[in-house]
C-alpha cells in the first residue's frame, strides 16, 4: 500500500457504475435463468480497463475493477462459496427490511414512504441486485459445509485488474479488490447447518481466506469489507456490550481469513450501511475503534463524510492511530446526491491529517457508489475527491 509521502493519495471503497450497454450484458450474465454469455470473458477485461482509466482521469490513485464481475458487494458470495443456496429464510438482521431496527421503529413513516417512492432514499430501487425478484424475496442461506469454489472467478478478476493497471502504467500495489468479511456474511446469511455462530464464522473465514490470499499473492491489495461490525448494534438490536462481544468474534474471524497476508496488503473497511436515512441509532466510532485496531490491516477505511459521522475524526484524538497504520476516511458521501465542494473535501482531509499526520491519511469515500448514487453524480463525486485531495496537498505541503 502506497503512503501519502509527498501528497494526499486518493482511493474509494468499492462498486462503480457500469456503462448502460455493459449493465445490460451483466444483467443477463447474472440471471440464472439465461444461458452464459459467451462474450463475457472478453468484454469484462475491456470494461475493467475502461473503468481503471476513468478512475485515474478523475484523480483516483489507488483503483479497483469497479466490482464489475459481481452482482453486488455481498450476494456475489452465492457463486463463490459452496454450502449456500437462495432461500426465503431471512436472518434476524434482514427481517425488518434494509435499515436499522431502532431507526425503523423511530421513523416508521419515513421508511414506509421511502419504500413507496421506489426506494428513492433506500436500497429498494436496487433490490434486484439483492433479492431474487422472480418470486418471493430470497437471500443466500447456509445449508451445508462452507467451501470456496470461486477460484476461476477470482483468477479472472485478478487478471483483468492487473492488465488494466499495466495499461495505465500502475503497479499491482496500486490496485485493490474487495472481499466481504466473514462476520458480515455470517450476520447477513442465515445459518441452517452449523448451529453455532463461532463455527459458522470461522468456516466462512477459512473459505474467504482462499480468495484473500489469491489476491495478495498476485501483488494486489485486499480490501475486506465489514459494514456489519458497527451495524449489528442497530440491525440486531444489541446493547453496546453485546455489540462489542460479537465484535470480538467478528474480528477474530476476519483475522483468521487474513492469516499469512502482510498487513501492508490489507485495508479494512467499515461503515454504517450509509443509506440515506436518519441513522440516529448508529453506534459511535469511538465505541468500536479499539476493535477496528485489532484487525491485521495496515489501512482502516471508515465512513466519515456522512453527516451523522462527520464529527468522529475526534475519535482518533482519544484513541491514537497505532504506529505504521493509515486511516482512509470517507471525505465524499454516497448517502446524498449533493456533490461535495473540493474545498470542503480538502477541509476534511486537513482535519484528519492534523490528528494522525499527513503521511497517514488516504482520502476515500464512505462506501461503494453503484447501489446508491446516480452515475453522473457518482463520477462527479470522485472528481471532487481528486480535486479536494489536490487542494489539501497544497495546504499540507506548502
């Protein structure tokens, strides 16, 4: 992982928009009722190279493949993990719909009206990416031993990204691939096989670890996505103590998946779901930061542009960043369609640099854009990220 040695580097945290034509091809490719598209294997690397070039043109230094080969950041597991099937058996975290339980109880009218508006403020507009919409909603469910079966898929992801990086003159270490964390899979996918949470999470960790190691062995950076570390607090209606207790198990499973991978090749991402909703019951970053620090990663990516968490840079004053680590705060948000002003982006970056040191900051985004923002808005936000980082660099290195 590169550091911000002479300027503030930029990155983002996941999914980017496909072109309309490629989106249509992807929809057919992901549809289990249609035959495989013979052109997919040729088209995917071309589209990945295109999105890598776009990221660089917008000022993004550390890039990814846009998660173009995946249905979304979480459900892709159904094609890479054995032991999962589509089922109507939703886990407790999903039974109230997409949103925190306490938040939904406090703002029932908001959540009801938002859903009626076709998910203008929530995920429902993109529900075809999360649920099988040909019948009753379904969700991946564990019904047998978890195994890793995604070797060919991750090899294709790696090859496409490395070729694209070479095409823009970038090193493999400037590219990352996201992998959902075992704790997130384990709280979002119901378990009908193991009957024991630790056994289930550790089985997921062992399988996911194969994908993580393949990415790292290719010289790329592994981003392990774990939004459920903070989100269990509200989605499962846990007390603070219960959240931290479950968090210890989630972190242990994450570290198990990362065994043998140098910390310099790992970044750990957390967020609070960041859908456009009140978020009044989110647990604070300060409450979970010690857990985050336990993860064997060099870089910690945290949602920080969402106005509910914009103030939490102060958590790093109270719990200083460990030596050698990097923080990647989100300085643009996908929870709003307002495009941040580059000066505001720069202010956020400078604030973090003042606490942890400029060389220990990489400017990022709160989460992936594809399931939240309109494409035109998402690209404008990445441009604002690049321009804001350039302005912050002028301030911090003058």
